C-alpha cells in the first residue's frame, strides 16, 4: 500500500530548563538526574528530523521555572486554525497554559479559546478525519470533552484510561493516518477497548513491551512514523502497512514521562 506524507507544521519548545524536581506521573523520579546537554541534543535531533522530512517547526520560547514546557503537545489543541488552550491539572504546570496562549495570539491565531475545564492539549486529544478521541481518567476532565466538541464542532469520543503509566491518551494511542490508529489496549477500560475495536477494527495493536518504552508516543505524517527507538516491535508491523518508521532516542526526556509526541504540537490549518 502506498502511503503519502503530508507536510505538517509543528510547535516545539527546547528543554533549556528541563529537569525532574517533582513527580506528577509514574515516570518521574527526582532521584534520577537529567543530563541537560544530552536532553537538548536529543530534542534538536527530533526537530531537525522533522525539518528534513519537509515539515515546518515553530519554536516556543522556554521559561525558567517551567521545566515541563518541552512537552509542547500539552499546551493546546489546534484544528482548522482554531486554538483550544490548555488548563493543567497540576499547579507545577499551570503557568504553561498562558505561555502557549501568548504565543498563539502573537503568531496570527485569532480564534483562541481559554478553556473552563481541565484539558492537557494533545496529551488527551487525538484528531482523526472523523472524530476527536479524548482521554480521561488521570488528567483531563470529562467536562473538557463537551467543551472541545462545542468549540471545534467535531464529535468527541471519550476513552477511559486505567493504567497510571499511561496517564495521557498520547502515551497509549497514536493516529497514523486519517482513519488509522495504533494503540495499547490494556491502557483502556473494557468499554473503551470495545469502542476502539468498533471504530478501528484494523488498528495496529501494540504489545506491553512497546508500550512500556512509550512507543505509542509517536508522530505520523501519513507515511513517516517518528517514534521512540526502543519500540522495536512496532517497526515491522508499521512497514507491513506501508509506513516508514523512524526511531529516535529521547531517553533523557523520557525521565519526565514524555517522548516524541509529547514534544510535538501539531498546528492544523
């Protein structure tokens, strides 16, 4: 099957102030030091790879005291040029929301909505051709699903996350193409698994091993799938479906509970 890549526009934030001094997910351990130069080099490799694939990468300036700003995907959801801002669940990240809103307002986005309910951007919102898939259970409020549906005018389908290691939807599911996803079933409740089977009967199903290295935290342009290099079990199945997997080493950023997708916010025109 022939796959065609579509040029994308991404927003990223360099990890200049990245460190792990608190723990708000099971991946974070303040006792494990971060190699900041290595984290920055790994982030730059990811940015440069996107550009080499023909994508545009915009940069959000990092701010002191906000070490998790590198996980830019959490700062907003952008569809049809409309921006739904984030409202973070934990106070440690709360100020990131305004930093993102300021960037959008300063960069030509005129339809910007500051949310009333907790949502952590593309951490819990995944966009397909037909729906917005929306995670809940650890961070985003179920009330944010109605808010997103009203703002974007697209059906929102709620999915319950049940494993604290997969605290955001983007740690358990990745949109590969307009109508195609890969996901790790055990991250979801039985009812949500049934919904995913109904919506995506031909989905690529990930193993526990690939999920455990955040293999679902990937970015696809319709052909190239950029994913953590440790998710080796996904490379063959992706190639069989016509995709081109590209492994990246983001080991330092994994210490904060994020990988490829967490660092990448898509700016959908």
